[in-house]
């Protein structure tokens, strides 16, 4: 059977844009500053971890791929400081160098939130499922570049330039199997869940706690199991 002539097709660039929007959304909220990305995208032949901080996460499921974000020291420290200050930390208590474990941990946490937001959108908008591993962070010096093997059959790789509120630069790289999602019929994507509503449901209108089993019923159950 052939697909309709006017069918909607989602390809690599559409998935990349969805990922870029997750980056800007999560980092803008976390740092309370405006994050934006270039209107141009680069086709690249391989993905690399580059100085000063490289972060990567693998995903698998409906389609497979790799996300790499390479931060300059200035961009990493700006994002780290803005995030921690927005959380109420005193500036005197913040790490002073991008090589600090605390900076790497915070950047890894933000990366986890970014990919989590992205996988949620994939489930809602493309109606498929992908899983991610725990992000890995590395502080690299100027002499080190690490190539990341994706083990993909027909990989497509892209790089996008991002700008922080103070115009520091970091780069996102995406490598994934060449794939297309073709819409077979019209559907309305599910809305993103409201975190406040989920918390309210968990705290308030849950199911009543189960009643404890009476001792006689408990004994009868053990007897029936031969215990």
C-alpha cells in the first residue's frame, strides 16, 4: 500500500529541532536567562567530546542515537552559577573552576532534564518510545578530543551552535540512524503533564490505604500456600 501523497513526514532535522527546543526550554527555566540557538545547522561526519566540558548520553528504542553537548569553560560556569543562584545558593559557596566535580554534577543533572524532556516529546508527538542512559560528563583539556562510536547502521550527524544569556557558546551534536516518521492518520498529541497537578494527585486524592489483613485471614492464606 502506498502512503498518501500529502502525508506528513518527520525526519532528522525535525527531531533535531525538537531536541534543540528541549535544550532552550530546560536551560532557560533552570538558569532564569535566555538561551537560544543558531538558525543554521551543520552536517558533520562524526561526534566528538571536546574541551572544556563534554557531556554525552545514548538513547535507544524506536530509534537509536547519541546526544553530545560540548561546553566552553565560560558557558559551563555561567550556566552552573545561574542555576545554583536561582536555587538560592550563596555565591560564596559556589565552585570557582569548571573542573570541579560539583560543576560536572550540575551539568549532568541539566543534561538529564534536557533528554528527559526530549524523550517525553518523542512519546507524545511521534508516538514511539526511547530510553536513555545516565549522562556522562568529562572535563577535558585543550589537547584532548574523544570520538564517540555510535554503532549506528546509517548514521546522520548534525551540530548546532547555542548561545547563553551572556553570549557564551556551547555546541550540541546529534547522531542517529537515518529514519523518517510518516503520519498515517491525524491525531492530537497528548499534552505534557503538569508537574504541579501530578504532585497534588500524589499528595491528595490517592486511593485509600489498604486495610490490614486480619490474623485469621493471614493464617488461612499461609495454610493454603502450604507454609
